[in-house]
């Protein structure tokens, strides 16, 4: 074997050993706190629906077609339990739904 092939063989062997060590001890070398960090996906297109697009904004049921979602600041509260934000007669209302308890 010539000198170049021996050097490449050594580089490959060292790379495999180094990669194996990183994979074997990745929890100690690369601590992530039990989480895998991923980048958020790119924005996707949402189909246009006829009628209102009802949803919760804090505790209020709003039509997102009428409200500019980019400028709207919603309170960090949960809607009342047992209520659903639905469209009735082309308006958004908070409707009480029956909660089944066992």
C-alpha cells in the first residue's frame, strides 16, 4: 500500500471510532435535558372555509375572519369548562356542551 492509502485508512478508522464514542456517550457529551430540539416548520397554507372561522381568544369565542389574528392579543386564560366555540347562523357563539361524568 502506498502512503496516501494508509493515511486515508487511518483517517477513516479514527472517524469511525470518534463517531462511535460520540454516539455511545452522547447523553454525557451533548446534554439536552431529555428533549430533542427541532426547528419549527415553515408556515403552511390553510384552506379557505365558507362562513365564520370560530375559535377561542382567551375566554371569548371570536370569528377569526373578522379579527386580525396578527394584531390581536388574546388573554392567557382558558375558556370556561364545558363550553365549545361554534358557528350558528354565521355567528360565533360559546355553546354549553353536556359533560359526561362517570
